[in-house]
């Protein structure tokens, strides 16, 4: 028995050494690709067509269909990923014979190297055909890489959803700068996706679920929610932070504030945020929400930008919240969009900073003291006077050239200054 244990231990140690050795070998000193995210997201409005295709695919779930994805759309999404997490660089190249995906990830400082470089080659044909995946100089056969990724995704989700996804793609065709996916009927796949355990990307924190359920129930009992005219979000924030203050001590204030914000996002934003937290609705089968959606600066859209960004900040990284808001505005520059709005962007930024201030251990109690019982938006939402909005792509380019230009960054800095002087941040 002792000999068996020693043998198993040796094999495990050998596997660990091999994996570490391969990882170290894959790390390189220079990035494989360097891309300007500001230029990549300049085609963000093209992603609206892709979003519409995906929406139509869901509606047409009982039939086979084709989904077209352009090189601009994919590179815009890569640029979005880079803006959400600055250590990522990538670019996609599509021609009639293949699709090349190049990516570089900047690692923390270490004596081995700075970059993990990835090179993926996709080929047209039946199903998803991965020719190879290279990690630095290490070449992994495409079938092995795909099977490993599917296995890990299935394991992580405790389902076979990744296997089902791969089977959904009947064939892949490629032309210059475009991929066409021929997809089998999605109905069964979508049903199985709906059954995947909530643990994927969601919160398994039972304590947080219970806290959020408490605040959501209290919100559902507020008289202001029954009023027939739109009410300021401040009239909901004041009571919810009063409850948070009464339930908190110095150590628990950040967690109470987190739950209060998530409850606000579910009640005053959209009930589907509850899917990321768990069973929190006060009445089974019934959604708690106000009679009329709340507003900020008398606008319902600013309420949603603000509270969605605050909730996404709590459920993810700060960079993702900001990148989502910015990318949405860039998509809105299309002919059928509402135009790029620095007002909306200010609401996104304000929501992120609101969540940061409310959940910072050193300031959570102070935020409660400021917000408890308030009805004034000016404590947490910035002045939006003079901020440009409704900009078409032509207008945006004429005034700001592109994302990250000096003119654009000056406007972003102006928004940040307006937020910094708010009472909850002082």
C-alpha cells in the first residue's frame, strides 16, 4: 500500500512538473500582437448587426440558419475585451481559406517572461475545425485543444453544454473578412442552456442572497413604488441605505451596501439581475418592481445606466462595467442608433464609482450616513449640463477623432471630475 501511494505521488509530481515546464516554455519576452483598442472599437456599430442576427436566431430557434460574422465585428469585440481588461491584446484575420486569431496576454512581472502568446488557426469545413493552437512555441493539435476546452467548460458548468454548443455548428464557410456559421435548430440547446446550474458566473454566496432578498422585499413594500408617475431613484436609495445603516456595523457595512445595490438593480433596473444572485423575489412566481421605472435627471435611461453599472461593478471587475457602457455608446453611433452620449457614459461612470465608494471598507459607513433617508440625486449623481449626446459616427469623428484621442480623454476627464466632487466621494 505504501509503495502504491509513493508511486501515485510520484506520478502526480511528474504531471505538475510537466505542466509547469510547458507553461514556462510557452512564456515569451515579446507580444505576438499589439493592437490599438481605440481603433478596434471604432467599428463597434457593426456589432449591432451581429446582435440582431443572434436575437433573430433565438426567435427562429426551430429552424436551421446561417449566422454571418465579419472581421470588423470580431475585432471590435476583441477591442472591447482589451478595454475591459487592459492586459489583453488580440486581432482576428479572416480570408477564404482560414481564420487566424492572435492574442497576447501580459503576465505579472516575473523572471521568466512577460507574455503568453496564443495563435489559433481555424479552417472552413464541417463542424468547428481547429487546425492548431500555439502557446508560444508549443504547437497543440487543434482537435486536442478543442476537446480539452470542451471538457473544461463542461466540468466548470457541471453540464455538457460545451459539447452541445460544438454540435450545433453544422459547418463553417469563410470568405474575405467574413465567417458564415451554418447552425442547427437552437431550441434544444437553448433549453439545456437554461438548465445549466446557476453557478456559472453567478454568486453562490448564500449570505449575500439572503441579504439581497431582504432589501428587495423592503423595496417592494415602499409606497413610492406604487405612484403612477416616475419617481427619482433617490427616493429608493434613501430608504434602502437607511435599512443598510440600521443593519450594519463597521465590518459588515460593505456587504450590506453590496446587497442593497443588487436589490436596487433587480427592483429599479431589471429583474433578470436576480438570475446572477439566486432566489430573491419576495413572492414566488412574481417579480417585484415599481409601477413606473425610476429616473435620474428625469430620465429613465440614466437610471438604468447608473444602476446597471453599479451592479455589474459588484458582480465583476470595474473595467468591464466601464467598457460595456462605452461600447454600447459606440454601437449607438450607427444610423439607427440614438447616437454616442457622454451623458449616458457619465451615468455609467457614476454607477461604477457609486459601487466602489459604497463597498470600500474604509468608506462604506460614511456612504450610508450620507445616503440614508436622502431624496436628492446630487449626493450621488453628477451634473450633466453641457455633455454632448446624440452624436452620429460622423459627428463623433469630426469632434473627437476617435476613442482615446486627446479630445476624447479630455471629455472623459471632465466627467470624472464632476463625479469626484459628489458628496459620497468627498
